[in-house]
C-alpha cells in the first residue's frame, strides 16, 4: 500500500501539494512564508497570495516551480531554488545507486504494466539494454520471450503480492516476487515493483547433487546385491585375480595354509577372507599376534593351563587361544617370534590336531581347526 508520510522532511523552500483545486498538504516552510495555516481551494490560495503584503510574502523575491505527478500538483517556491535542486538531485542519485547495487533484479512498472525503470541485474537476466525495455508493456515483453510468465500482470490482476518461478530468454531461472503499490485515496494501483533472484546456478548445483546421490545409490545397490565373495576384495590386476581364485579354492579345504608376502600387503585380510568363504565362517576367527605376547607367557597364552600350574595361575585354569579357535580358524601373525621350545607343541597342533595345557598330562582334541601360517609374518 502507498505509505503516508506523517512527518515529512522540510527543505529550505515551501512545498504545497494540490489535488484538483484543493490544497492537501503544505510544509512548515510554506506555512512560515505564507504566515497562514489556512488550507482551502486553489482560488482562495491564489487570492491570499495576491493580497499578501511585502512583509508576509514577497512574490517578486520567490522562485516558483510547478511539477505534476499522477493526479497531484506540487508547487515549490523558495528564495534558494539551487539548494533544493541539489538536495533533490542527491536523493535521486542515491536511489539510483541503491537500485544499481542490488544483486537482485528490480523491475518497476506503472499501474497498467508499462515499464518505468529496471536495474543492471535485470539487463543481465534478459541480456538486453534497458532502453529497449523502458516504456514497453510487460505483456509485449512476455510475448517477445524475454520472460515467462509475467508476475507483474498477475499482481495487477490479483491486486496482491505474487511469487513464483520464471524463465528468461537466456534460459535463466528466476524466483520472482511482484508487489503492487496501491493509492489509499483512490484504490488504484500506481506502481508494481518486482524483485527477482537468479537461481540458475543454485538449480544446477542441486541437479549435480541429485545426480551424485543417484550414482551413490546405484553403487550401494551393486554392493549390497554383490556376491558375498566379492564384497571384501575388488581385483582388476591379473595377478591378484589369480590370488583370489586360489583363495576360493583353498577355503573349502581343511588344510593348513601358508601365506607369503611382505609386511603390509594384506595377508591378514586374505586370512579373514579364507575363513569367511569356508564352512567355518560362523565359527570363531582368532588372530594371534605373536610379537605382542611376552615370550615367558607365550605358551600359557597359546595353549592354556590347568589350575595351580604356576604361581599366579587362575584357580579355574584357562583356555589357550588355539583352543578358543576350535571348530574355527586361528591366524598366527608374526609367527617367527614364537620361541623354539614352543614350536614343537605348535607342530603337534598342526599335525595331530591336538594340544596339551600347561600342567596337564591329557591331550585336548581339536575338531578340525583351520590354521593359517603366514611366511614373513603370518600363519593360519
């Protein structure tokens, strides 16, 4: 709605606003110059100006200018018209600078839809200079394909603010808000101000993000539906493919397996893969890092002990790690760290499938444990 100015700023000049033959406003300077607060008809005002004496008002010393805006006439009289022009020019330039510095498009029409003013952002959105737009009706610009649809026309028709998406002749996407300005005294639309933001780049990024999410979903589906044998390893090298084929073959056996390779090449991962592909995949998979166990505790950790076997032994005894892997798979990492005196007992486990706890004279039978032995570090 058209905002009423309750406390206008006074210049160094008198300002009188006429609508038809009636004075509807005058400022404090005009009041002082006229020495009268009377607001009546233009005829009465003119008569008072003629009858004024030189002390109250000297028309000869005043510079008068008349301006017409819409249905109003603005009479300005001042002893210093130059100062008024400077102030008005400054305000006009300030408003122009504000419009031009706006990142968003500003498109102004009159109440009928004829273009009055656009800013630089609007020129960039449509790729045309403003002199080809000013004075044209928005329906004509719409038919010419500069933009579609026209939200100015929608705002005029609905007599309220409207917002929506608009495309331009350059293929740009804008989010547009058109706001009608209505004169309270007449109820007519006097201006339509449209603000538009170019969201083309944002829409492009949104599409790229959606495409990326779609690609991720495709790969997730491929992985989730993949053969369990292919989930842990993806091999493209011919040598690695041979290794993976070998892993599939030996996983179905009960044989002790030796893995060879430098440190860090993935022997522990291959051992886990063999276990998962075997018939024992739902049984324990025990990894023993021989380098992390003190040598004086190695035998007790690997083979366990009976109650009272040595000082500090638990009263209930303890299972060794090898026994814990019974029916499953035990993976020896850094096997070269096992002391010589223990290797004989380990050989008994590998060959005879049995072990004897410390402090016991009875053997415990192992039900098909799979043992992986890595050379240069690991062993199953």
